């Protein structure tokens, strides 16, 4: 029995020894693994993280739940205030951009061993560099529980940042980069997308006044045709819309009054011929001393009276344009067009009777037309005679240049507007009376030092931007605009003279930024 007990004891001892050896081997392996994973790394500034090489049970964690070693290994981690947290040798610095209710500004929170420290214990400056811009330096001053930078952080928040901090007599340097509202386009990609680049520079800006109007007849070149004789209409040779030439016969009227006047002219002509013959005979007899001077003088008086009577009868017919008659008829009266133009009104028909003062035709020369405008009182000082204007049809694609020929001096009691008029050339007859039109008037013209193409202007985050060109990159530049004439836009802030920008098809760049879902990092 004793022998069996001894053998059993020896067997159990061997098993326990084996178990102990296995446990020791596992402990050594775990220790080696921990040593490898806790190897110190360089922080990018030439400083190792030896202070945090060994993982201890009581290792410090920051407010975001990161250990000093974890924060050191990355460029930055997220801090308790939502900013970028940098940690070195127990000193922590959190950079934020604050813009709630104020213009964007840098704010820095500082920590020691994970606990907030007074902001006045650190002296901090930061330098940012943007594409195409000079470096900008920010100096921080204590304010409440943070350090605040003097100056605004302009959009976009796309830049490289270097932070210089001094705490407890030791310097600290932290760097980071954030990119937003930026895309890269090569020359080949620009060409395929139709993106064109131009340079910011001076331009002539025309201030435009937008008005509405209506095409009307040029009343200076429109005439009413009146027969000037009462008569019966024998024939009418034109209709409304027909083009006529000056002197062309429009209608023929039969008038007894005309027949009487023509008969009177014929009689006056015969009396004049007889009086001239008598005068010539009496003059010859007087010169030959055959007849008395009294007979010669009497014949001369009769000749003068008949000449006056004949001239009067001729002038009556000339005023009617009826010195000649058609087909030898004394009653036929030809009504002719006084100008080249278009028949716009016709109030005559064959067989009808017309009065001597009736407006039977209206003829208008449409080689020029009027644009009738109503000008509000606030715009009256802007419009002057002789100003150039552009007229555009609202019904079809057509535009033409005209000149302001008249601005009314009186304002209507009901409309509170004054009439104005533009003379518009119409050689092809495109502008029809009654057609509504839009009118652009050049109210003012100035030369500005900085201007861009109107097509370059886009909206990003509800603000106007222009996409500047820097190498192969395009980046949004918020701008403040001034005057515009629809083609060029004045830039008062945000760009520099000579700076390259996307002048055409800039919406392609905006679309690419949207696809990239560029963050707005604070």
C-alpha cells in the first residue's frame, strides 16, 4: 500500500510540474507580445514617446477616451470640444474653429495629463498656408477657459496649419492639414469638360436698366390718305398689307367737282391764249404808231388778268394732284400713295361714295419703328435722349440696337409714368407693330479694377464663390461682388488681380466638389 501511494504521489507531482511549466511559457509569450506592441514611435517632429512606452494599469486617458500613446501615434485625435487634439509628453493642445453666432475663429484648449489647464499658462501662435495665398499668422490670447486667435478664419477652411506652443518653458510644435472645396483637374480633364481658365483683371461694367415696351408705328413716317374730293369710287387696286411705292395709284374716284375744275382750267387756258394774241397785236400797232397807247395798255391789263385766272385754276388742280386725267376723262381722279410703305388701313370700296375729308388709306413706312416705353419716376434721371438700347422680342429670338429719341417731360396722374421712345431700324420687317418687347438700357458705364466672367460665379454653402486655379487644383474662393452687366461681374473682395479662375463651365467643378462630399472641418 505504501509503495502504491508513493508511486501515485510521484505521478501527480510530474503532472503539476508540467502544468506550471506551461503557465510560465504562456506568460513569457504574452510579455514579449506586449513589448512589441508598446514600441515607441516618432511623432513626426523628431520626438519619441518614451514616456508612454509601457502600458500600465493606471495609464492616463484623455477626455475622448484615448491614451497619450494612442494620441501620439496619429497626427491628431478628436478632442472633447470636437477639435483636433495633439498630445506630447503629457501636454495636450486641442485646436477648434468656432463659428456659432460669430465669424469663424480659432480656439485652443490646453491640457496636462488629460486635465484642463489655465489658458494663460501657454503661449501659442499658429500659421496657416492656403493655395495661392501668403501665409497668415494668428496670435492667441487667453479668454475664459480657452485661447482665442485674433482674426477671422476665412472660408474655405482648406489649409496647412503649424502650431507653435510654449508651456512650462518647453516648446511644442504640431502640424496638420485639412482640405475642403478643392478638386484636382489636369489640363486634359479640363479640355474634355470644357472648363476654361481666365485671369482676374480690369473690365468695363455697364449698369443696365431693364424695361418693357411695345413696338409701334413710326408716326413720323406714317400718313393718312384723304381724297380731298367727294366722289364715287370707280376702282381700288390695293389691300391692307400690300407694299406700295410713292406715286402708285391706290384707287380711282369719279368726281363732278373735279370735272368742273378741269373745265375751268381749260377755259382759262383758252382765254389766256386769246388775251396774249390781242396783246401782241396791240403792242405791234402801238409801236408802229398806228393805234393809241390806251389800246395797248388795256390789252396788257387783260393779259395779266387772264394769266392770274389760269394760274389759279392750275394751282387748284395741282393741289389735288389732278393736273392730268386718265383716259382723257375729266371726272376721273387718281388717288396715289404719298410715300413708300405698307397699307395699314383701308376704308374704301368700289361703288361707295367718299367724302373729301375721309381717311380712306393709311400708309406706313416700316423701315423704322418705334418702341414705346413707360418710365417710372425713379428711372427718369437715368434715361437720356441719344442713349443706346438693346431691344429683345418676347415672342421669338430676335434682338436689335436702337436709340432713345424722346423722353416725356410729364408724368401721368394715373400711371405715374412718363412716355419714352426708341427708334428701331427694321430693314427686314422683323419688328411688327403691337409686338411686346424687353428693353435693356445702358444706365452707366465704369471701369473696375477687378472683374470676372459672369459664368464663373457659383454658389457654395449659400455664398457666392469663384473657383481659383492653383497648379492642377481648383479651390473655392468666397467673393464679394459689385456691379454687373450680365457678362462681367465686379469683384470687390476675395480675389487678386492676375489670379487664374474657372471662367467657363465652372459648374463642372462645383459638381465634382459635391461628388467628393468635401467636409467642412472645424
